[in-house]
């Protein structure tokens, strides 16, 4: 691992190929999967297949995504080019990047693509970057880096119509891209809401976030509201000791005219205070709850770095830290996580297959026992159906009840926090400087509203998920029939059937509620199950962070839309004597004019609507798979040809042995 630097300026980083070992192991796993005959006869009980492991190969095989965020003209693209050691991304003294630009290594370029740059229109999902059909459907232009300049930047002297361009796929032969995929985003701009929303497109999962802002006015002239959303989406790597290791807050243009004392004691110190004030009691509290690791102000302070391309001193800290993360810490975390997932699949799949083997063996050794079990199931079936119907009705009623309650709670909190009196008291308690207050107060209020919504949603989601757990448990108990032994595993995977039906819809809002009920690999299980239902493998459609954060579905569009509107209005307020009252009045007026409560309500309604649709689909899915399980069990009991049961038993044993043969080490 190395950080390459020239004498007078930085020249990029090169960490080698840190994922080559993991990718080799996953290739071995892929070959192990292909070596087995996965065909399942129609008269067999449903058995675990290779889809979960294929999802691990897909997810573990991708590189971490390093994304750059910030306002226009703060040097994001210059920072990207410095890390690459080449001028791959267009820079200018005017707003440059206007599309989501994905930089990948040339070795990843699909075989059907001969060009190094592909420009795609709005509506394209970045997760489909290797899909020839979808890329061709959204294709605008292809070629070299000149195509990126013409379609992916704001250049007023060109005649090319780039209004439809939204995503750029760029393939470069660059050593940094051996360790990550780089995402350069459009700048946040209060005059261009479309660019801001594009920069925060939730379909593009981010593993490492770099927030850049110019040193002069560092974090004081730009909105911090998008920062909260980015932080909420950023995954937590429990395998890395530093709780915010994948977050970088960079003071760009830290030129030599700024002394070290000014940089540390004024610019960075003040910015650290502002950012902690903004997220210390909100997004970071949520992150602490999610991770179980308390995040202190010092943890956030350590993630601040100066940057100036022409100065090794002002760039070394950032580049060395990033090189360590990409070259050492993330590869180790990636590898440990893949091993945990493989172990989970081995253990859970093996347990279910053991139960299936036991069922077949019992049918051969003691058919009367299996017939008795089936008789108990048949006798209980009408009551089970009644119980299931009641539980599904309770789930639906609870969703409606919690939706209405969360809307009412949100409106009460918004009304309480956005009155002129409350806003004035808030401003007086948080700000001493009126310029600081004018630039940050509205953002801070909205961040606290978002946090309250997140906190309020969690117990409501837990109430609904508790009823879901009752429903799933009832199916599992019914499948065991009679008095099951302690710790006995059912041959019917009720939990997989339910969450598989939910995951098949790809409803991120709903999935995020239930991932936690599946344990610390909850989101992975959902993805793996979804892989067996749809063509989507890995953490597609929002990513693991979006699926494990309960507010992901509403945190993005609501937060950003509200923030842009508020900034546009508050910016025109002229403050004089009694400025706290004037500012409070202006913020209250802008919130009321733009119906802040209504925008939050829309997000809440969409969230619970997705949840209801997904839960109803999942309920139907588990019921259908339950009926198929009973039918197969009946077929086994009625099978007069013992040799056929023996064949099915042997098939299940072979698959069980295959799962037990998985060794992630």
C-alpha cells in the first residue's frame, strides 16, 4: 500500500489490488456452486438453493463506492483528479459536474461496450450499469472523455443538448480504481433542485462519503441539511474500530496563504463546532443507536481534513487516511463480512435441510408418525387459517393506526417547533452570531424535525413487526405439529417465505422496518431471498444502508426538498436590531408558505403505503408456500414407492452435505 506524491503536489494514491484475495475466494465459491446439481424435483419439499450464496458473490465481488458531495465550485472534481493522479473529471471556475459520474477500472468494462464513456438519461438506475439492454435503452452518447465534457458538465459554449443526461459511466485504467468505484456528484445548489436530488439519488449506494467545502467560509456558507441524509445512508462497518472511518469532511482550497494556526484554530475548529451542532444530537444519535457504539464529538472531529492540490503538507493526511481505508481496513471488513454471511447460509441452510432429511427418514422408518403429524396439521388447519386471517388483519390495522398516529405526532411536533415564539427561543439558545444563525438556523430546525420523525417511527415500526413475528411464528409452530422438541427446526421456512414475498417487491421503506427482526444479518437475508425471486442480486435497489435504516425511504426526498425551499426564502431576510425575532418570523413564514408539515406527511404516507403493500404481498406469499409445503408432505405420505422417498432423501442428504462443506476460511 502506498500514497504516491510528487515534490510540489500530490500525484494520486495507489493501494494495489487489495480485494484480489477476496475475489479469488468468491470465485472459488462460485465454482463450488456451479459444481453441484441444483435441480429440485416437483415432488420434493422446498429446499435451500444457491441464490443466497450467489448474492454473496455479487455483493462481495463489488468494490466499495467512494462518493464526493458538496456545493458547486468547492473543488470536488479537483479532489477526485488528485486522488486519481490524472485529469479524468472536468473542472472549471464555473459549475462543472452536472451528472452522477461513476468511475470504474477498465477491467470492469462490460464486453459489449467498446467506449470508455457512456452517457445515460434520467430514469437510469446506476445499479444496472452492466446491463446491456438497459444501458442501450437509456443511452444518449458514448465515446471518450470529450463526451463526458460535452454531456456531463456545464459548459456554456457548447451546442450539445445535455438536458436529458443524468448518469455517466467512465472506465479508466487507473490504479485507484482497482480498490474502489468513485462517484463524482453534481453540486448542491438552491437554484437547481434537480441537481441536488440527483446528487443524493438513493439508488446509488455509497460506502465512503467525502463532503467537500471551500476553506474560506468552511461549512458556514453552504447548507448542511444534505449532510444529515448522507450520514443516515452511510453504512456502519462494525469490523473497523473508528465509528466514522468511512466519512471525510474536507476543507478544500487550503492554500499556503492560510497559516497553520488559522487553519486549525479558526477554520477547522469553527467548522467542527457547526457540524457537531447540526448532527451531534440527531443523525449521530441515530447512528449510535443503530451501531451500539457511542459516537463522541472527538470521533467526528478526527474526520476533518485540509486539502490543497499544490501542497503535500495540506494533502498528505487525507490521502494517507484514504489509502489506509481502501488498502487495508475496508478489504479486511469486506472479507470478514463475507465469511460471516457464508457461515450464516451454511448454518441456516444446513439446519433446514437436516429437518427435511429427518422428515423423509421418518416417512421411511415410521410412516405412521408422519401421518399422525399430517393429521394434526389437517385438523388444526381451519383454526390456523382463522389465526392467520386475524393476524393479517391486525397487521393491516396496525399499519393504518401507526400511519395516522405518526402523522399526527409529526404535525404536533412541527407546529410546536416552528411557531415564531419557539423558533426565536431556539435561535437564542443555539446561536450567538446572527450571520451564523441566518445561514444555519433553518437547516438545524429541519434536521431536528427529521430526527424526531426517525425516533418517532422506530417504536411504531416495532409494534407492527411484533405482529408480523407472531404470524411467522404461527406458521412455524403449525409446521412442527404437536409438541415440538426444544430448538427443533422446521422443514418449512416460514420466515424466508414471508420476507421473500416482501423482498420481491423491492419496497425499501417496508424492508427497512423488518431487517432488524432477522438479526444482525437481516438486510443480507432479505437481499438473498429477493435474489431467488427477481433478477436482482446483491444489495441492489437502495443498498444495505438504505435497507437497514428505518427512515431511509422518507429521509431523502423529504429532507432535501424542504431544505432547498427553506434556504431560498430565508436567504432574502435582512436582519437588524432584534434579529432573532426577525429571523424566527422569516423562517416560520417560509415553513408555512412551503407547507413543511405537508411534505413530511407525504413522506410518511408513502412509507406506510409501501409497508402495507409489502406486508400484504408477504402474507400471501407465506400462505401460498405453506399450502405447497402441506401438499408435498401429503404426497410423501401417500407415496407407495419407498424407493422414490429414498431418492428424495438421498437428494436432500447430498444438498445437506454440500452446505456443510462450505468453509469460508
